[in-house]
C-alpha cells in the first residue's frame, strides 16, 4: 500500500502543501496519514508496530508482511494472534483513495496535520506508549498543544447549575492566568469550560471524537467554529470520520494526556468523565475533583474520585495551580492589584489589544481605576502596552 500511496501524485502533493512544502520525511507523514484512516484511535497493536518499525515499515509489515525483522515480543504467540485479528480490521480500510479523501477534506476546511517531531507536537502524548496517536488533525492554533501550561477540565453532560457555575469560574480563572483549558467540546461542563475560557480572552483546546470537519454535538457548531478560530479543535480520526461511542472513550485518553493536570467538576457514578480521570491517574497526572452536595447524584462520581482515586479536593483556581506544582499559588495571582486587578485581567485578552475604556466596560470598573491598575499590573509582568491599548501577557516566565 505504501508504494501506491507514494505513487499517487495528488496525494503526495496535498501532503506536501499541508506541510508547507517540506520534503523531509514526506513518506513518513503519508504513512501516518494512512494509519489515521486504517486504525481506530488507541489501537494498541498499531501502536506497537509504529514503535517497533516506524510508520512506513509498520504499514508494510501490517499489510504486506514485509518491512523488517520483528522483536521477540512481536513474534510471541499472543502478539501474532493479535496482529492477525488486527489485519482483518485494517485491510478493508487500506484504500489509497480513502487516504486521499481524508487529505482533500482536511485541506478544504483548513486543517493542519501534526506528527511526532513537529514543533507543536505535544510531547506529553508519548506517555501513552503504544496508545499514542500516529498523527493529529488540528483546526486553529496548533501552538496551543505545546503551550507551557495546560489543564483538562471535564464533567457531566447533564450538568447542574452548581456544576456549570463552578466550571465557569475555574475555567475562566485558569484562562485569565494564561493556562490553556482542555476539554471535549461536549454539552454540559465541557461546553461551559470552553465558553468561559473564550469569554476572558483565554485559550482553549477541544478534542473531538470524530473528524475536525464534523462539529459534534450539533448544538455546539457555533462554539466549535469559534474555538477553531480563537483556540484549537483537534481530532485523531481523519476528516469525515463519525463520532462513535468507542471513539469518545479513546478521545478521553488524549484529553488526560495533554493536560498537566485533570479536574473533574461534576460527574455521576458512571459518568464518562471518570474514564478521563482513570486515564489521568494511570498516566500519573495530578487529578482534582470538585465536591458537591452529598445528596446530589451529579456529584457522586467526584466523591468517588476523592475517596477511591486519591483525587485532590478542588474548590478554587488556587487548588488547581497547586496541582500544577506552583510552589505558592498566591504568587500567580495579581496579588498586588487585589480583586480589582483580577477583574481587569479577566477582561483582557492575550491576543487582542483593548483600550482602557473597553477594559473598564468589561470589568465593570471606572476607567480611571482601570488605568492605574494597568500600570501596576504592567510592573508585575501581567500586561503590556500596545500603543494606546493593552493586552495580557499569557504566561510569565516563572510559570513556564
């Protein structure tokens, strides 16, 4: 198959364009695109072959039985049986035309292709071992995947008013502090977290279970379009892939792996958020859970995490910053400017410069008060002047 792929001039040319004209390792990139089409997300057999041979030879070995001498582990009886079963899954999808379609659809919606070794590839995904993705499709600001501080905020789809309020406060405060908010784009807590981050001019990443050209759920089409412009929408399956139950579960491991910590805001006893929390715990990521009323079924999963998984009780953004390893969370707030200073920061953006008058309107403070606070925040390294306007500095050096 790899020969057919590399001989397809249209496929190779689109790949080259998506890589900015880069010729180096083009065959590896084409093979990784093929793997996103052939194998389901999180396919451990595919992951083992990628680790063993690299993308090109793994494809040859998987589909043609050629490509190099496997290690004893890959030759074991159990591995041979698993590979035989996997080949039956993969071969019906081993179609160069399907790979070309995935690239055409990605180029049509302006998606980027990230592979290991790229500048913005998140090294934290290597912790997934054989479960690491072969490539990622991204719409928006791919650099957010390699941002210095990222927190995954997840929770119930059927969120209560309490859960939505807490999620909004946490995600907004994290984003205002220059921390990227990672979630899954779903209804409930996920959507609230994304909106809160965008609402303060912060950064957010949404992982989808289907292709980045398929906004799901349908009610979040506008939200996901906005994230694709101001943040990043990411998927492991290629464009055109439909979201399915198992792809949601596989997607959760990426949410957990990308975040330096995971916070579950609200979750029922069998919530899918517990799956994300389980991945975070397995990966050794700090895990936090927000407590709720003991009578609330919507918080039963969080209480379970606190009791059985050793999750840290999270009641404020300071608790989350401690999860990230900040020695003193208070050092990372606009302490010198007080509560009004925090309001000014929340009203600012790290990308768009705003006038003191606009910031005052957003913060609900007098313009004179805002001007004096901007000077103080500039001295503390939180903001910088851009002509007559001001913008927030995303992360200070000691937060990196």
